[in-house]
């Protein structure tokens, strides 16, 4: 009886970790089409996206098959004096944002002013390690009680 409860507990914790630990959720919008996405960002749940459901942009084809590692906010300027803000998932090494922040060569007339990356959900954001650590501690606590 105790071993079947322990096995069920292990499977439950593994399922929770697998489904929530690796997917990052980011805001995805452009200020050009939605003013809420501008410099004074107004959070809206319709902007939230599970980044595990999308592929890297076409100009980052060397990252095909890789999951998003963070979120990003780009500031672009197509018309001088009128910055555009783009929030999306980030693909690449979060510690070396250069590759993932590469401007799209299909829009050479658009100047990239900045590219900020982060690795937390909705930071413009990943499942934090805090819930995973909590689940692991809970697992060992319950396993010890059952032993």
C-alpha cells in the first residue's frame, strides 16, 4: 500500500514538473498594431503566449528545434522619432542575447534601438525554480513520512 502511494506521488510530481517547469510565458504584441503594447505597457491576458507553442523567427533558422529560453522587448524605429515596441519570446542563449536579438534582415529600413531579454514568466517570462524546488522538498517530506 505504502509503495503504491509513493509511486503515485512520484508520478504526480514528475508530471507537474514536466508540464510547468520548462514552458515560459511571455507577452507577445506590437505597439504598431496595439497601443497597449507601447512604452507605457498595459498588461492584457490576451497578449500572453506559451512560448513552447511557437517556433523561432525565420531569420533565426539556426535555432530551429530549440525552445524559447526567455522573453524579449525590442525597441525599433522605422520612422525617425516614432519608436515601435515589440514584445515576444526569446530564442537563444539568455546570457549572450546577441544571436537571439539579431534584427530581421527582411526589414532593413527598420533600425533596432534596443533589445532587452529576461527569463521569468511575464517579465516580458519561465517557470521559476522556486515552485520546482518547493515540489522537490514536498516530495521528500511526504516520502519520509511514508517510509
